[in-house]
């Protein structure tokens, strides 16, 4: 890399498609390619072919669907674990990339990557604690606290929290193969498709969207009470419906019932600034994946950067 500007690779590894990108030293994305998520071998091969066209690379960042092992030093670091996606359980996505391209690879969840992208370059810039909730085929949450993604036992699986369901008002028992009527089982795009018999983008029934807003407002308020984020960013394909976020904000105000007495939960104008859409639109995830790669540079200089934990992964700087 001597005498050249570093090139960073990023992969937003989704269950339907992988978005691959390369970026310059400043994090500006210069090229992208979308690869359908088929078998692990074919999908990884497609990503490697794209990235090889841009060698030499300095590092690669991956924001992946999961669950995924994020424990540095674990023998299964970078493995997708108990996913219901056929053919992908127990798939190692880090070692094949590192072996094929010979550079450090850092992985996090797809929603943590999206959160990182919005924190560095989007709707959460300047904040210390915030949450990014994606509502698409599934539901996930990425959270940053003092600029560090929340990890622990594994990583947050907020889509699987239990939310109240009135069985008379909503007789649908849920789509989650593990929990039935958890948040994802009631409010994800897949849940809407199964409940109403057609995809969310083809739904115009006001009652369908009122019910969706009810469940998402419960989720936002739970996030607020549990994590106390300074802002909640709500993205994903389902959340892109223009009327949905205003309805969610109104319901959050009603559910909060004035407690605690903070403007975000008592004043409509403040709530509109508290529950927002992503500034980066559909590029939050791939932007964050590139930022994961840039964090592996010894002098990345970005807040909340990470350093490599030898060949096994990375850990946040203190």
C-alpha cells in the first residue's frame, strides 16, 4: 500500500442480497455491486470477485444478517449461527474473505453497521447514545452507547422482544418460527405479508397501517425506557411508507402518557426530532460496513474506531 491511498471494502450482507462497495481513504464510496444471496459459496465468491477488482485493499468491513458470533477470540467468530435462512446456519463469512483477499476483516450485525453509518455520516451525527431500528423483512435494532456498538452475550435481538397483542383486535398469531407473536412476528414485512396476504408495499388498507404503527410505537417506547437513546432512527423498507412515522410518533406520545416529562415524550415537535428516518436512506448499512473497515486502519482517526485483535476479529478502543 506504500505510496497509494488506501481502498476499503464494505459488504452489507443481507438475507436477500449482498451490497458490496469500495471506498477511498475518506470513506467516499466509489463503486458498488449487488449480489443476490443464494448459497454461501456462490454469494461469497461473488463478493470476492468484486473486491478483487479493486485490490490492493486495506481492510474489509461486513455488516451481516444473523445471529452472528461477534466474540473476538471465539473459534466461531464471524460465523452466522442459528439463522432460519436455509443453507446458511453455521456459515463462516469472515475466514473465506480474509483467506481470499489477505486483509483484515471486521464483522458486526447489519443493524449495528447501519447504526454506525448513521452516527458517522447521517441522522445520529454528534450524539453519544442512539438506536437504529430497521423494519423490513425482519426487525432488528443496532445501538451505539458512547460511540460503541452494544455487544454482550451475543448482540441485541430486539426484533424478538415480546409486545402486547390483543387477540381480538389482532387474531394473527405471528410469523416468527421461534416465538410466534414477538415484535418481528407481528410487525415485520414478512408478518404483514402473512397477515394480509400481500406485501406491505401493496397494502393500502388504513387499518393495516394503524396496527403496524401501534406495534412500532410500542417498540420505540420500549427502546426509550430501556436504553434512553438521544434519538431513535427507524429505517427499512416497511418504515419507508410516508405516513407511518408520523403515526408512530403520535402513538408514542399517547403511550408515554407524559412520563417521563421530557420534550421527546410530551411535545409533538420534539418527538418529530426524536423518532426520525435515516438520513442516508438505503445506504446506511453499506456506509457503516465501510466505516467498520476504516476502523481497522492504525490511524483511522474516527470516533469510536476499533483495532484488530490479531487474525480473529477486532475490539473497540477504550
